């Protein structure tokens, strides 16, 4: 809990400018400052929960009003420093969206969302936000603060939008005119009464590209997402069996989905990562379904050490890839010997979850037992 203190005797506007400069030195593309009043977002969030759109993500509803009231989550908070960090690897050319869309049309390729191909962003951002908080204390003395990045009941997009980092797109992700949406968000809750930044206007206009591009129609309308239909939810958050009716829509996406971002016109301006941490590891930008399906649990844990992918575990990893292998049957690879052999090699897997999805995939190839 914060101990509310008198504001430090310092030039707060000058401090805010300095904090933004320090953030850039640490690899953040931009940092802005918001107050903690999210009262206008609370009804919409509560309605989203009431509709059940959060699915099995019980943590979204587990903290009461703390998610929409930062000063209840961390008493004493009066400002939130919201920062964004670009993650599209610097090596990617201007045609990166075309390349990604091309791989989606290759049924044997395994598509891992761009954000997850490198080092776990939770670790990268948390460490650098902590460094920033330490630097602030070196300047002004002891303050009360907490650092977050996708790790607590925080309405990250709402706070980032309020601070002026961008606007909420129709796909519900944050958009920035100069950087698209290929970035992570992180926050520092603080008791420093820094001057706040102004929000920016929405620039989606009449565009519906993200809605039209969603493979599962998870975007029900502008700014309305049913997570239960979202491929990111199905391949990452969902712990059990993927609904049979959803499996064909997943295609060869084995972890996450970037389709709405690939379709968004603003991502022609997507910023490039300033850190090498987000460069693709283990060839995940060009891997095949068969290759990844062959990883043992030891391979999975060793190769993905320091990766956010490890959070789903080897069992769900195999579940997801089995779906991709099954879907390859309707994309020109029906009965492909290497795919069928790979699936048969997992038929006796100790996990009933894996076995179920393997049998479904084999049936897609007309090779069921």
C-alpha cells in the first residue's frame, strides 16, 4: 500500500519531460501521463463482462472495481505513466504484412503471432520500467510506485488512450498514427502529481478492415470483441478443448493471431523495435507445423526458455499444432505422408486433450483410427 506523501518540491513539468526522455533511452518509443479517472470506461467494461465475452478469463472479473479504479488497486496513485514499446523486428521490411499474409496461405507453415516470436515481453518491459522508476527516485527521492505490464487488473488500453498514446481501434487494440499497433504497453502507477497529457482523436473513420479480416468473426462490431471467438483466446487462454466448430477457422495459426493488425491501414507505419529482444528465435518466423509438432516437452522448455509461449505449456502447444495439421487437409495437403506420420506419432500421447485433437486432425486427412 502507498503511503500518501506531500508532493516533492520539484519542477513537475520539467520532471515529466525528463521522464519521457529517460523512457526513450530505455527503449520505449513513447511515454505519456494520465490521471486515474476511468469512470467513463467502467460501464462498458462491466457490460462486456456481463455478456460473458471474457470466456474463461475469470481474472478479468476477479478484482471488482480495481481494474477500472487505479487508486483502489494501488492506494495513493494519482497518475499513471503509460509507455509503449515497439516489437516489430527492425529487420522486417516495408512488405512485412504481405509476407505474413503469404505465410497464412501456406498450409504447412506454423504461424506464431509476431509479438511472441522473441523474448517474453513481460520480462523486458517490467525490467525497463523498473529502471525508469529507479531513475525517477534518483532525481526526486523516495516515491511510492508500482510497475505493471499485462500482469495485474489494469485497463491498459483505456489508460494509454487517456494519456494520448493513441486511440482504441475498432478491433479494441490501441492505434497510433505514427506507429500502428505493433507495440506493447506498460505502466507505472505513481503518487507523483505530474501534469497529464491530452488524449488524441480517433482516426478509424469508416474503415472496417479489421472487422472484415477476423477469421472467426470475433469482432462483433466496432469496439466490441467476443474473446471466446478470438484465435488468441482459443490458442492461449483456453485451457481445455478447442470447440470443434471453431477449429477450421483457426487455419495454421498455432499461437495468437495478427489478422486484424495485418489488415489495418495504420500498420503501414508500424514502428520497428529498438531492442533485439523481439527478434524471432528458434526460426519461429519460418517454422513448419510438422517441425514444431516434433518438439518433445524437453525441446519445448529448452528452446522457449525466456519466451512468453512457455506460459501455455507443451500440452496446449501440441493441441494447437494438431488443429493446424488437421486444417492443412483442406488446403491442398490432405493425406500428406509427413503430416499423417507426425499425427500418428502423437496418437498415444499421455494427454487426453492432445489425443482428442490428434484424432480430429487425422480424421480431417481421412486417416482416422
